[in-house]
């Protein structure tokens, strides 16, 4: 039996490798990729280090990291959880490490090592790599699939796995072709939106402290119907705000519209683990120990110097004002700002692991096999599906897990779905 996999990213590579493992010498596998090499997006993920998966062990907790598709992923994650992914790569010659934030990387800090695992596997197997092959159309002919390439040539196969990814980071080849293929084979595509992105901010002050970061803040976005909140690291940039907390929040508001004319209200709590009253008491106590000190310098005990000065500016306190000259109202205002600095997002910037929210309607795919409920012999895996996770290795984990499940079932006789 011939099996084609379109898309040589994480899901596609894992699907092909799984078929080799589960059905050795039984099938001829064609891994079709338009780029000159495999796993281009995998290599650049995690800043080029490749955030392979997460150190989270409990599947129930793991599934909370997916704003969309968590229930659908249940079977795939139980069969190939992060611990199994970790072991799989180590068995295949790539030592991994878990960092303190539970992100998992190759010890070499080189994403090319992850893709190298698959390149070695495919050299010694019946998997045929069809690089530089751009599929333009897919036709269902009786019980087979005809892949029509851009040059007019065709490949006819018995089973097809679509793992083309979304439409984020288009320079890596993720141009959204898979949505067209899926629709041509009877599937519907849910609304699409960018996710895991930075926020472009209307206010000027964040840009003046570009490079300043916080290990833990709570950031909230206020929409007409709901308040979305996430706690984690934050980074100020020359265009706004970024970092894991911002990426996660952007995922939660992926389908909200915001721009220069309709900005999205955002609020930052720089002290998420402390109540307003407790923080105010600490500031007052610090002021009392040195009444002749500038108030801005007292705030430096709580905030980086540049941020302390911005706080003073935002609540209209002169930088030369001393503690003894600072009113209770101004102290209250400073604490109010530290517990809820207000900003307005007016656009989406690039992200750490920019992905697409939305995709193939999950009701049309069997979550236990990744097979289409509409077109027998057709399977899906990875970001092409309407699933996406937070930053931290969760999107690659979903791709490995769904790719493996699709591969496990693609070589079996077609079952009722």
C-alpha cells in the first residue's frame, strides 16, 4: 500500500517515522515537502533551539494549555505524552534537557539535531523524500488520492495524511495550502486567526524601556464580553510588549478584533502575588525609613529604575519630589499603577512560535485515529487542525502526538468512522 504525507514539518515527520516503526517493510511512504529540506519551522522554533516538548507530566494539566482543541487531543496525548516524546528522541540519539520553566530542548541547543533524527531514519527506510515538490491539487479517484504537482506530474496513493501546518511564518512555506486541500476533499475550515504573537502598543512609554523584562506579571485583556488573564514572563520591546505571558494572552484573544481605531485595553499587574493593601503598606514603610529620599528612588526598591521613573511620570509626580513631600494620594496612585498599568494593543507583532488558530473542523475528524469522518483514507495531524496551544513546547507536542496517532492508523485497513 502506498501512503503519502504532505508536509515535512513536525507532524509529517513523526507520521512517516511511526509508519516505519509500526509497519516495517509493509508500505511505501512518500513524504512530500515543498521546501528543499525537512522541518524548517521546527528548526527555528524556540529561537533556533527547538522547544521540543514540555516537562509537564500529567496529561490533564497538559491539556489546559490548549485554548482550542484540548478535548480532541485527549486520546493522542495519552498515547504519546511528553514523557514518551522525550524518551523517543533520546532513544533516537538526541539527549534532551528540561529547563526550570519546564521547556524541553536538545542539550546541544540546536534545533537541527531534532530534524536530523528523521533525516537519518528516512535514509535507511522505504520512505521516499520528495523535496521541492509543490502539490497544487488533490483528486479523490475511487478509493485513491491523486496528488497533482505544480509541474503537472501526479502521484497516486492509497492513503493520504495532510500535515501542511497553518499559515503563520509564511517564509517557512506555511502558506495555508492544506486548507484548500482539506476543503476540496469535503472538509470545512473554521475561522482563522494569528496566535502566539506580541502586542503592538498605542502608548509610547513601553517603547522607551525596550529590553526590560519581568519574570512574573499578570496581564489582562478587556473585551466587550470577557476579561482574559494570564500570568508569566513579560518583555517590553521597541514596538510594545512580548514574552510568554503576552503570547498566551494573545492566544486567548486570537479572534478578537483590535487595531488603531478599536484598541484592545490591556492591564499589567507587576505584583500578582501581593494584594494592593500589602504592597501599599510596603511602599509606605520604605518611605518612612528615608523621608528625604526622592520618591522615584524609593520605587526603585520595587521596580527597575526606568520603570520607576515611568510610574512617576504616569501619575504626574515630579522626579525631584522627596518622600516627605509625597501625598498619600500619590502613593495610592503609584501602587494603583504598579498593580494595573494600563495600555492599549493596536496590532499583532511577531511571536516566539507564531501559529494559526483555527483550521480543519474537529467534528469532522476522529480523535482516536486522526482519520477523516468524511473521506475514508484521509488523515490529518498538526497545526492544520483547529488546535493550538500556548508557548512552551505545547504546539510541537500536539504535532508529535497527532502525527504519531495518524501514522499508527494510516497503515491499517479502513475502519468505520
